[in-house]
C-alpha cells in the first residue's frame, strides 16, 4: 500500500515537469502519468514477493514488517558517493553536447527528483529486478541488466527522443550507467540506498542545468 501511494504521488508531482517539457497543459499529459503509475503499482507487489523469495535486501522497508535493521554507514556512504559521481558525470555529459536545460522552476525540479527518481522509478526498478532475478533462479546480474533496460526505456519516453542525436546518445549512456549502479546497489546493499543513489544522480544534472 505504501509503495502504491508513493507511485501515485510521484506520478502527480511529475506532471508539472512533464507539462513544462512538452509545452502542453497538464491535462494533456495526465494519461502518461497514469500509465506509468499503474505499471509501477502492478509491478510492486510481485516485485516485493520476488524480493522476499530471492533475498534481495530492503533493510528499511523491512521495518514495516517488524524486522529491525540498522542503517549501514558504509552503504549510506556508497550510495551518496556513487550517486554524486553519476550526477556530476551526467551534468558534464549533457553540458558537453549542449543539452537544453530541464524544464520548470527549481521547486518543480526538486519535487520531480524526490517523488519520481526516488520513488516511482525505484519502484519500477524493484519490480523488474526482483521478478527477473527470481525467474533467473537467483542470478542477480540478469535482474540488474533487465532493470537497467527498463530504466533506459522509461527515460526514453515523454518526448525524450525529440532532442538532437548527441543529446539522446549522451543521455542513454548516462542512464545505462545509472541503471547498472542502482541495480548493483540494490543487490548488494539495499533498495533504500539504491534510491538515494538514483535521487542524487538525477538531482545534480537537473539543478546544474
């Protein structure tokens, strides 16, 4: 239920950024947000079930089930450092190809980071990676690759392919690297640290633009 609420909140708060980027009213892009949030909700439950069966770590979410898991300073540091590194590389790559600035004001951008990158996208990552890892009999690297593919595919929607080819190529390379690192963090340290990494990897290029 918590993940479903987070998905819906992420979709709603993503609308201003999506509308600003497409130069359309929010009512015209609402359907896209509904589809994305529906997919996230539908993958969340089997994803959580598969994560339980394959032993993928979610230390903080486990607290909802009464399992006490302390915050790992090591995992927190890895998530912060890797997310910052990805964010800086992403900002430099987009600047090198003269990518247009992200749409919307600063508040809209920050809200999109918090509720889209750290919730909606990470829930989709959870679902795809957990389900594929289970189907692959515990081979987590296959789950990481599948989740990365889904992540890059998601980033290619909403008008992202309307940009010049160098911008699309740079964004695809950055998103592929981000998807792999986020999946690796999920597999080794936990979903929450992967969400932190993803949020920082998105926040820095967004604010830098």
